[in-house]
C-alpha cells in the first residue's frame, strides 16, 4: 500500500507521516517513511539545487529536476519497498508538482500531468492525504523559521497552490482525502489512521 502526504508548506505532512508510521508499526505493519525530493544521493543533490541554490531557475527546469528526483526515489526506494510488502508513506509525490508548478507557477494542470504520466500510470498512490491549512496558519507556522526557495514565494503563490490541491481533490475524490490541518495534531492523526484502516480492511 502506497500513501502520500500533500499540502502547502507547514501544513503538517512531516508530523502526520511520522505519527502514521508509528501507529502502523505498533500494529505490526512494516512501514517505510520517506520524503520527496530526496531519499537517494542523486535525489538529495537535486533537492539541494531546488531548495537552496541562490539563482533563479526556469519554471520548466524546476519541473524536470523534480521529476528526475522523483524517478530516483521511485525506482530506488518506493518500488523496492512496495515489492517487499511494506506500507510506503511518502512526504510529497507527483501531486506536489501538479499543485506547485501546475497551479503555483501556472504551467497548467494538463501539462504537468502529461510530464508526470510515467508516475501517474506506473505507481499512483492508493491514498493521498491533503492537509489543508489557511494562509494565516501557514504564516504563523513558518514564523521565525529560515525559509527555503519555495517558502519564500509568499502568500499569493501558496494561495494558488492550495486552490490547486482543492481542485485536484474534487477531481480525485476516492484517492485524495482532504484533512483539516488546523485541527489538533492527535485528532488529525486519528482521522488519518481510521481512513488507512478502512482501506487496509477492505483489502484483507
Ligand atoms: N495540527 C497542528 N497544530 C499545530 N501545529 C502543528 C500542527 N501540525 C503541525 N504543526 C507544527 O507546524 C510546523 C510545521 O509542521 P510540519 O513540519 O509537520 O509541516 P510540513 O507540512 O512537513 O512542512 P514543510 O512543507 O515545511 O516540510 C511544525 O512546527 C509542527 O510542529
Ligand atoms: Mg515537512
């Protein structure tokens, strides 16, 4: 089973991914928690370019770099773990490109889906949790933190990204679960676990 976490920066993906991993492991499941872009040396190097390099990157270059890192991550980390029977949880996957570049950078959803078709067709997530927060919470959670290149894009950009996620959630109702990210951490974790359990039970 392949689960992804999506949402704008600071929405709680890393927090909830970790809690879900712990919960599932406590029940005896083998779980791999991983994050994008990263997870392999090549992908981490690409991540360094994407998030920390101090030069303007062309929007389409950004797309291809993310996709390059994604393929490394898919082939070397995600697919081998799924083959071994692990539940794989990824902090971001292709919906991030659809939202950030498709909507945030306005390159278009159809165009971004076409470029990501390899991932969409060969390994779509079984479940995607979109942690939705308003922009006032985004600002509050990132206050005082050192911002990466994406986070520096600001409120207008993040608003477009958020709407992109909401639009995709309306389109992919079964896969994408919209979760209110401003709720209490434990309540969100419980909601997420119950949904995962429902899918796991339906499969067994
Ligand atoms: N439900 C919540 N209520 C209050 N604070 C939260 C909640 N979830 C997460 N936080 C806090 O908000 C901050 C961002 O959370 P987290 O790092 O999990 O988000 P993220 O989506 O992984 O962010 P990024 O995209 O920057 O990696 C952290 O300080 C975390 O402790
Ligand atoms: Mg995170």
